[in-house]
C-alpha cells in the first residue's frame, strides 16, 4: 500500500440508492433486501504515514463513510464542492449531539463559506468550536502535507445557494480530478478536454445515463451532461485518455449502478470506467 491514496467513499447522487420516495423497479427491491445499497458521492484523501485524512464533501451517509477509514486515523479537514444537500449536510454529525469533534477545518469558496456561516445549525458548529470555516480561492493551492495539495476550480452548475467547484488533488507522481457536479462540459473556464489530457485520473459527473431517466421531472431544470453526452464529447480521445475517466455521482435511475445492465457494459466497451465504493487510487 502506498503512503498516499484517494479512496472512493460513495458514488451516488445526493439522494443515494435506494432513493427516498422511489417506487420504481430501480429502488423498490432494495428497501428490504440484502442487495448492495450505495452511498452518496464523496472521496477521502488519505496519508497513511501520518494517519491523517481529508474529505471532499461530507454527505448524509457520513457515519457509514467515516467507518470506512481506519479508526485510528484523524479527520484533518473537509473540502466542500457546493451547497446542494448531498455535499455538506454531514457536517451536522460533527456537532455536540453526535461526535462533538474539535476545530475541524472546513474549506469552501466565498459564497459557500457565507452559506455555512449564515446557516444556523452549521454556524452553531463554528460557535461550539466543532469546525473552523476557512476560505478558498479558485486555482489557488491548499497544502495538505509535504506531498499533497488540493486546488479548487470553478465550474458551471445550478448555483442557487453557492458557487460550485471541482478539485485537483496534486502529488509529485499523479494528479486526480474530482468533479461530481456540472451543468455542461461546454462552459468551463478550462476546457474539459485539456483537463483530461493534463491529468492522470478523473472522477466526473455521470449523474444520468441519458435524457429518458426521469418520468415526472423536467431534466432541463436539473442539467447535467449525460453519460451519452460525454461519449459524444470525448469520442476523439484515444484509449489511454479514456481509461483515465471514472463516472460517479450516479442517480438512482442510472443503470451504471447495476453491473448486469447493458449501459454498464457499454461504458466499459467504450473504454471508460465506473467509480466503485472502496476503490483506492495511489497518489
């Protein structure tokens, strides 16, 4: 095992899998089943040498995800992508009602930082010294240790409550991109193709496989590049660049959650990957 790793703690969209209120076949059989359920998208950056780890996003599934890290390791910081519930609500587990942790750094962009500090339940964590709210600047590094830095970069998303960022996790040997939420590949400050070519591993938005998944929702109101859109956008990539890509943040309707599906197989045939919970990537 390498000293430094990124570990996948979950791969689903904010509602998880199964999803609250879903009576469709995709979720119906999971409620009372031993069949594998999936946790909400998040990753950990782990320094095994110092036994420290950092989270990118802290989800409603935090208590299960925290248990996936060795019990003698120390939570040393949390980086937030944006203010949709699946990405920050686990902060509440850090307070006096549950873990009562002390002075955990929480990193966020200016609007997200304001959102946290003006949200009464979360601000109470600051007042109680459970967390410390720290600001980020787009494209400016945060040094975690002598080997690893984290760099936020702005991306277009439904920014009703905050801006949205992806993160570059940078080490001497490898660069990993974590980008679970975006409206479209077309309006990024840095072209997605350059991002793929310039980095080693990318965990990217795979929320929906196609535009036919939601029966009673207007998908234009919740924009994401579908996996099929990504196939088209990335069609000129060679196999070495395609294999860098892992789809994550999968909606409960997305058949990439079901390994026996045609869609799952199609991703693999096209040379891409699907993120797996508990998967580790060496840095």
